[in-house]
């Protein structure tokens, strides 16, 4: 019984209620009648003929911390007449798939994705189920990004 009491004290003393909670957000959007415009330092979603899919992961800047905050984006576009698709490796280029980090780090230009798989299935008129499993050469090192999520029309 004494050992149980000591364990309870040990575990309750390990929690730190004063530690900051990292807040982040993710969005999974579809833009109709659009296209991706990329000039390497900026990605814009403009009026066009395709469906554009945009994933955004964001950690907001902290007011008292210099150089804080981080945003990551993956975008691609497809023909709106499709109800399902799958592109692999060099065929990913056909979707104009781009990866971008926005932070206080070196080389935050957009990177054309050319390795991995992107596939999707239309669920209804405003929802697609998307799976992304890609590799990006980021400043001389390869990073993998995987996600599977429903995307929704704006």
C-alpha cells in the first residue's frame, strides 16, 4: 500500500500545469475554378479551370519570441471532371504539386514535388478524401510528408 501511495505522489508531481500549450491549426481546402500560380517565393491561388487543393499547417507566432511561428503548405490541382485520381512520382508534376515552408529559416521557396503519391476520391459535390505521401528535397535533406484527410470546398 505504501508503494502505491509513493507512485501516486510521483506521478502527480510530474505534471506541469504551467507549461505552455503549443497551439496549432490545420486546414484542408478545395478551391473551384482555380489554378496555382507559383513564382517560387509566393504561391497564389488564382481564377482558372481546375480544382485546387490546399493543406495548411500553422503554428502561430508568439508575441514575446523573436523568429517564432511556422507554416507549411502543400498544394496541387486537378481537372474538375475527375471523380478519382492517383498520380505517382514524375506524374505528380502534372498536378503542379508544391510544398512550401514559411518561417524564419533559410530557403523558404516553393518546391516542386516529384516523388511520392497523391490520390483522391470525390465523396460528394463539396468533399474529397485525399491521401498524400510525398518526399521533398529540402535544403539537401529529404523529408517525408504523409496525410490522409477529407478536404472541403471553400
